[in-house]
C-alpha cells in the first residue's frame, strides 16, 4: 500500500513533537549552561539545529503560510549571522533576533494547531503542549534580546554584551524566571516596554499550565482509561458522599421524601373526619 504525502505527514507529526521536546530541553537545560562555561558548541550550531527542526515540523504541518514564514525566518537569521561575522553591529544583532522571533512564533503556531486540533488526545499532544510552554520562554527571550539591543540599559544586571554568548544565556534565564514567576532579582527590567513584556510573560506562565495544559492532560487521561470509566468517577464520588450523609441520619431531602409518602396515603381519603374515625 503506497503512502500519500498526507499519510506521511500524519505519521511523522507525533515523533516530530517528541524530537522537538527533547531538543528544547537539551538546549535550555543542558547546552545553555554548558555553553556559558565554554563546553558547548558555538551558538551558530545550536541555532542551525533549532531551525532545522522547526523546518521539519512546519513542513509536516499542512500550512503553506507557515512554511513561507519559517523560510523567511531562516533567511533573516542567516543573513544577520553572515553580516555579523564580517561587520558586527547592532543592526546585525537585531536582524538575527527578528529572525529567531519569527521562527519561534511560527513554531508556536504549528504546535498549537497540532495540540488543540480535533481528534483523540494522546501523550504526543501532551508533549506538544509542553513544547509550546517552553516555546513561550524562548519567544520572550528573543523579545528581551531585541529590546536590550534597541535600548541599551533596558535591563539592570544583564551580564555580557549583546554580541556575546553570555547575553543569550542570561536573557533565556530571565525569560524562564519570569514565565515561572521564580525571579531572584539578579536581573531587573528597567525600560517600561521590558517591564510590560515581563508582566505579560508572568501572566501567561500562570494561566497556561492551570488551564490549557491541565485540560490537555485531563483529556489524555480520559482517552487512556476509557471515556465511560472516567465519567463514572463523579458518580462514584457522589454516591460515597450520600452514604456518609445517610450514616449521620436523614437529611432535609429525605425528610421531604418521607413527608410526601406520608401525605400520599391520605390523597384518596374522604373529607368527612367522621369517616376517618371509622
């Protein structure tokens, strides 16, 4: 049986989410600190790997607009990096940040479309939801770098120059701190626009796990254990609660039912009280 392009896209989409999650975790929590101490590949290698995965994921999506935008982001990033090697300037740094921001935005668009699409919720979609959460951190990190490059001094305590690798790691660290609201105060936004971005990221970091991510996990558990079994849980909880209330004695509802049953015995009785006595 020959596979069509649509079948191949559907078959490879879920493994691509897993690969992207592994790569995101490696970049943020492994390669970033190692690079800060000079033990990781150059930023150009990391950026190339990220962009290649983005191209694969977007190509597997069925959106031609996403494919065009991701290739535009690759062009911006490569152009800025090439010019930066010859003539480093704030313009080339801004160009690279703009390309990264566009790529991250397209990645979030594609992953969100795959996670929240109609159909059965699987653990691959849960992984995609986690990828989207981490993508928020990287997207805001690119925004912070863009603000810092356009307005030097927008952040207090930001180590390194915009052209140094430590600058990338510091802005990523600050972005994750703002997203998880676990800031330690070592980096403080000073510029009003930087403060606005930090507040917006903190709101997203609080609402996303408590609403969208929790909803996806709940639906995945429902499909895993079976819809009927999952829907019986509230009924079993209610039954157990009612048993506890009955053990404490009749409640208001039972008193009303008992009263109706007692009055129903006299519905067909004649109105003459003398008949009752007989």
